[in-house]
C-alpha cells in the first residue's frame, strides 16, 4: 500500500510575520510602477528602484505603487518599513499561493 508523503511548508516552525515567498515566481526581477493622481491630474511612471516611490509617501494625491515580482523579500520588507505595513500583512502579500495573481498593489490615500 503506497504511503502518502506530506509536503512540509517553507513556513513551518517560523514565527508569524516572517517573510517567505510561497507560490510561483512569475517575474525574474521585480518591476515597479507608480500612478499618482487627484481630480486635476494623473502621473504614471516606471520606477528603476522601489526607493523612487518613497518621496510620494506624504504627497496630497492618491499614490498607487505596483510591484511585479514578490519573490524579492528584501524589497517587500523595505516598502513595508517605509509605509508602516504590518508584518502579518506583508506575510500575506508574499504568500502568492493563495491567489492566482502574483502582484501586490499598495494605495496610499
């Protein structure tokens, strides 16, 4: 009779809030884009690094930051620290196995 082998999770034994990418890697390197808008204007731009989004943190319009490539944990930690995103939320973001889309969109209002 064949035995069932249970696959252990990469997260097994780690404390809550520990960032471990779970799921398919859909982008070789992370790519960033930003949309900054209000009723009078809209600005769209591709970013070379996530650091380019940080000056928009305290601007009056709505800022949408799109990150493709959530497997780069250091980038997710950096944006979480900059925008004060709770560690458990960041943990959910990098667990892309729970959803079909490997994308995180952060909107600051």
